């Protein structure tokens, strides 16, 4: 499992994963530069994004494919996103 920055080519897979999990895709495209994905052998297993507002941020669109749940993928994604948010100067991060 590799956790990495999302590439534009990952957008369709992330939107599909969100839709399959009954999660909204509104705003994903606009913030996709601030997403990280978990990739397993070419398959997007999960994703999470950051919406930045100055020193505040919103953790958004956190999703893990059902077959990868309970294996720590979500934790890896959130840890990577938290590190990126801190590097980007985000002091407070919120999850709705």
C-alpha cells in the first residue's frame, strides 16, 4: 500500500469510490490538488482531501474502499494529510 499525493488521473477513481460509499463529490474537483490517495497495485483503495482557508482547514471526502477497511488505510491517509496541512501552515483542522 502506497499513500501518495493524488494525481489528476486519480480523480475519476476517487469520485467513483466516494459515490459508491454514498458520499458527496461536490467540491472534490475544485480541491483535488490537496488530496492524498492510498494505492494498492494500481487500485485506489482510499482518499482524503484538504480544503484550506488561510490557517484553517477542512478534512474532507475521507473514504476507504470496503475491502481495505479495518486495515489501517484510513489512519495512514489522515496522518499524511495532517502532515501536509501542517506544512501548508494550517493551525486548525476541522471535520464535519
